[in-house]
C-alpha cells in the first residue's frame, strides 16, 4: 500500500473510531444513570439536577416525591434526581434557616431589590 492509500485509510478510520468511542461513553453514562435511579430508596437525602435538596418520601416507577421542607413535598420526575447528598452536605444543610443566614435582611425596611440601580 502506498502512502496515499494509508492516508486515505487513516482519514476514513479516525471518524469511525471517534463515533465508536462516543457511543461507548454515552451507553456507559446511561447505564450508570439507570443504576443510580433504580438504587434510590425512601429516606435518601438527595440533590436534584436543579440544585434542590430534599428527602425522598415516596417513589414510583417514574416519579419521586421529595420533602424539601417540613410539610412541603414536591413531585418530580425520577430522572431529575441527580445525586445523593454527601455527609458534608447533609451536615451543612440541617442548620440552615433564616437565623443561620444572619440579620442582614432585617436591617432594611425596604423591599428586596429596591437598593439596586440607585433606587
């Protein structure tokens, strides 16, 4: 095979290898997502893909009910649950409330955002 034929083979083979690698990684990612979703249990503390923290209260085939505050339960698509909370996240989120954030909001009697843009 001359050098021109080898170059043509290389031009043909590289895109095929790239496509094969993309399909392989996508299938691997989908398998991990399916395994994670099936491993969810009631009582797990999780984070949604939009960053919402909560505890799973009920699970269905396609739906998860997440308690985000005492007495507040949200119904989400099960695929929206992105990950389980780590111990550091759980410890950091349990003490958060208005008092933990400080009294900066209580200092002004104006509405939120009224001090923006010189108003």
